[in-house]
């Protein structure tokens, strides 16, 4: 039984290591996409925060970064234009939300696919 548990812990640790490596590589790729893009420098912080919460409605961005709603939307649309975010339409409200599909997929995909 102990052998079984230790193998499970080792497999989970390897899975977590692979996911972390993929997320770090993705973050670097996204930073390169933003370099020289002409987008706001604030987007680098927005990008960092996506790795904590890959889903964000524009009002959250507005509140977190203390910017106007149009500025928050412009920031998020810039990330959409660079292929980092995808726009979602929420059914409960008529507001738009944004998702970083790549982060979500790496974080939640089946470990056997890694």
C-alpha cells in the first residue's frame, strides 16, 4: 500500500512539474508578443495576473487596476488582438468576459495528455 501511495505522489509531482514548465514557457511567449506592441505597459501586470486567474470580466480589470471601464476594455481587447485572450459572452449578464484558453487548458487538462 505504501508503494502505491508513493508512486501516486511521484506521478503527481511530475505532472505538476510539467504543467509549471509549460506555464512558464507560455508566459515568456506572451511577454514576447507584447514587446514592442505599442500596448499599455500595464498589460504586463494584467498578463501576470492571468496566470493567477485566467478568466476576467472587464469590470474586474477596471477595479483591480483602478482605470476607467473603456481603458479596461481597451487593455483586454489588446490582449485579444495578440491572441492571448478570447472573448466570452456571459449568458447571465450582457457584459463581456475574457478567458486565456491556453492557461486554462494547461492547468485543467488531463495529466495523461501532458
